[in-house]
C-alpha cells in the first residue's frame, strides 16, 4: 500500500530523524500496515534518494535541499544515521557527490564527528583526499570541530593524508584547531608532528588566531610549546595586538606575562594601546599601561587618547589622563582631544579634559580653537564650559591659591551647568535681568567689563534663536560669570552691582541691591562648585 498524497507534516522533538533543534516526522492521513520507516518511504517514492532526503531531512526547516544541493546521503551521513547510510549504499547512491558548499558525505561525517559513518563510507570507496569549496579536508573538518577519534582514524588508518595541508586561507588543521579553541585536537596534532610556526595567507600563526578568538587554554598551550610571541602578520600585528583587538583581557595578561612586547608597532605604527582605545576596553588598557605601554605613541598623528575621545569612551579617557597622556597632542588634522570632544559634543569627556587642564589656544588646520569648533557646531553647553575653563585658567594664573585647598585634585570642580538648589534663586535674578532689563548690546558691555574676551563673546553670539537672541546670550554670559564668582568665593550681589554701575546702569544696580537687601535668602557669597 502506498502513502496517499495527503501527508501531514508536524514538528516534534526527538532523535529519530535528522539533526537540528526541530525535527520532522511523517504522519499518513490514513492507517498503514506496520512497516519500517525505510520500507514505507521506498514504497511511496520508489526511490531511495527522495526518501532519505526527507527521512534525515529535519534541516529542511533551515537549509532546504534545493538551496544547498544536498542529496539523501548527505543528510544521513551528517545526522549519523547508520541504518539510512547503509541502505543508501546498498542501492549504490553516488558516495562522492558534493553539495553547494563542496561538502560530500565523507566531509560531513568528519565535521559532525560520526566516526562509524566515516569508516563505512571509506570502506565503500569514498575518496579520502577530498576538499570543500574553502579547501577544507577531512583533517580540517575534524580538527575545527574537535573530534579527536576522527582525527586518530584519519592519521592512523588512512594512507597519505598530509598533516600540514593548507586550505584556501592558507590554514592547516593546526590553525583551525587553535582558531576554534579545540585543545584536545591541538594536542593530538602537535603529538602527530605538525608544523607549529606555519603562517596562513594573512601571515597569522596559530598564536594570532587563538589570541584573536580569546581561547585562553589553547593560547597557554601554544605559549608552552614556544611559538614566537613577536611574530607579525602581514599588517604587522603580533598575537598581543590580536588579543587586544578582540578585547580578551585574560589572553592579554597571559601574553604580557609570557614576555610579549607591549609597545610593538604595526605597519601603520599602531601600538596595542591604539587597539585598546579603538575597542574601548578599560581592563585591557589598564593591563597594557601597567606593563609599560606608552600612552603617547602616535598613529599618523592620532594617539590612543585621540581614539578614546573620538569613539566616546569616558572611562578609558580618564584612565589615559591618569596615566599621563599628553592632552595637547595633535593628530593629522592638528586637532587636540578637546577639539574632537567639541566637534562631537562629548560633554563628559570635555569636562575631564578641562578639569585636568589643557591648552585652549591651540588651533587645528582650519585655524580654529576648540571653542570655535564647538561654536561652529552650535554645541552651546560645550561653548559655555570652555569659556568657564578659560576664565578659570586665567584667574588661577593671577592668584597664588589656584584651587580650593579642600579639593586640590579638582575632583569637585565642574564646568557644567549649575543645578544646585541654593543657586536657583540668584539664577532667576540673572534671567530676569537678561530677558527684561538689559538692552541688546549691554550684555556685551558687561562681558568686557568682566574680562570676557572677543573670542568668548563671538562664540556666545553664534547661537541664534531669533531677533531676541541677545536675551539668551546675556543669560548665558551671566551664568558663565557666576561660575567664576563662585570659584573666587566673591559676593555675587556686590560684583553684579559694580558691573552694572560700570556700564552706566546704576538704576538697575540700585534696584537689584534693594531687592537683595529685602530678601534674607539672597546669598552674600558664592561657594565654589
């Protein structure tokens, strides 16, 4: 009796057919006499090929045979289904046919570690010197997947299998085992006498591949067998570069302890710290710095600090600052780290740089300072922060007491907008002054009276909010001024009164003083921020 055309497919879990998380079974729409699944399908299709493709065909859910070109024997061999393989071979199916990837049944059995299937296929006359389209041999497949019994059979029972044959990337089975973290397979190949120092077409040794993938135990074994730690690939990367690029702190530490050069440079003059900065790995960068990594090596002008700023890694920036990085170094565009922070509006990083202290007069190739770059990009908050810092630097030069003795490191110093509750009332006074009482050009007069520079005023003026932009300009200038008053510990009411009188607005000065005297909550002095 044949199965009718109405065949219902459903998913089920179980090991009976195929491989993969979702498996298939056949359920005929009508009752069938008991028989083996193989016989059932043979009677339906009268051909073994189409049967096994469905019998082992759970992978149809993922890689349909018409897309990957797999025949029945491929599925059965890959699934490790001995009964199906033997039945197919009895019907003289082609044993060496390849799928779309160049994988034949023998390679699939080695890939999935089905030793018994491999032996059956070899005994049936399968060609043992086969490769897929990537040049992977039986040895490559077994080594990459870590199937040591399969490796042993290949080396001990098959004839003339080259141990160091390379695939299309120039990688041997030893490379593949290292790259995929297969320690047992690696040990077997080493014990079989494979070449240790061979390089692939990109110049990578097994050490490079294991380090780049973060395979710590394999890396340790390669170090133990004394592979050259300083061997460079075609781009000039050592294994340490590869471990850093992959952000593998344990591998980095292992290589450093084994004696890898922390300051080795690639063809593009990049150090390991450059790669750490590109990846943003604080742990890796800390290990490199602790091992003596130079923080100021320039890659075509860009230091690790430039890269950390450009990619917005604040924690790494702080680490490099603490390690003594040159904050005024310029890249190939003559930009300092602060130029980059201003260009990209990285406020947290800009704050770190400004608190530490940088040269604000340096200009890029376009002749612009960091302040001008921030103003050009309309990064208002950054403009105000840089002006505050510039005024602070000048004030420090004129005063013996540079910073609060209770905070000599400047950890409590900030150039960001002040949102403290105790200053909000005076902020309201300044807003009313700027928006209701100061005439269009008077905020500039006050600014010059308080020693704002032309560059400061011009940067503030870059903001445009309409015909009354001067109100916002004046308010921003007043808040910047207040920051300096707070740093100096001066009386803001007194300083504001004197400034208004100096520009000819005694009326405003008297009005503000009367209100201040009438309000017991008005601050007499500002505290440093």
